């Protein structure tokens, strides 16, 4: 019987997080992003970025969480990264104060496709929500590629909805449309310890 759980990322996880990101992007975004861009992503460069995110986050509210599948062995199968909304969370032309200090931005929420549909994404999202409550966030936002129906379906199934903001990322001279989704961070159920 396989079990799954979520824990904070550790410094030694950075290489595996980079591998997961690369593997997931190459499957999930193969029809969204140019193939040569996906083929040329550097796993070592990604690992260094994840190492910095895990070991030197900009604030205590910036977190990287990992999903673990545990059977006879344990495997990292997904991850989530989020922190206070910054300029990257804004839509083009949106003023810096538009989102406010009570808004958290999800920058990554990925589960490697071969481990999908086993509850890892839901566990990652639930763990994020617990941290967001503790940090005083009342709303969360996330950008999703317009062509990424799996992420959009997952988030809307969890109560997220488009907030009307859109943008197009310039990926090697190809504009890739994104839309921003948002959700109110639900209050902690009464009687549940914080």
C-alpha cells in the first residue's frame, strides 16, 4: 500500500525538484511551449535556483513544499512554491499595490505526470493553505498557461476561478497566453488548532 505526505523541502531535495520540474514541463507543456525551449532547459541551473529558494528564501512566508510517495521506498513526486505576491504576480499595467500584502502567489504546483491522480496535488495545496492561514494571507493567486487544461481543471475543481487578469509570456519570440486564477484562503475550521 502506498502512502503520500507533504513536508518542507530540504537542501538535499533541490536536484530532485529540478528533475521533477523538467520532467513535468516536458510532458505537460509540450503543446504549450516551443520544443527547443523545453529541450534546452538546464537541470543543473534549475537545481541551483531551487537550492537558493529552499536555503535562502526571501522571507519566512516563502516556502517550498514537496510531495512524497512512500511505499517500500520514498519518492519525491511533486512540489509547490509560494510566497507573498510580488511584481511577478501582477498583470501587465496593474499597479504594484493591486494585490496587497494579504495575497500569496503560487509560483509552482507540479506533480510528475506518472504520479498523478493519487492525491499528491491536493495534499500539496492543502498544506499550502495551512501555511497561508498561519501567515495571515486571505487570498491566493496563480498564473496558469491558457493551454494547460490540467492545471486549470485542478485549480477550478479546488474552488479557484479566473480573476479577469491575463498576460502573454514571450518565450523565445512566441507569445504564450496565461490567465490568473484566485481563491479566498478559507478560514481554519472552528476547533482546529493553528
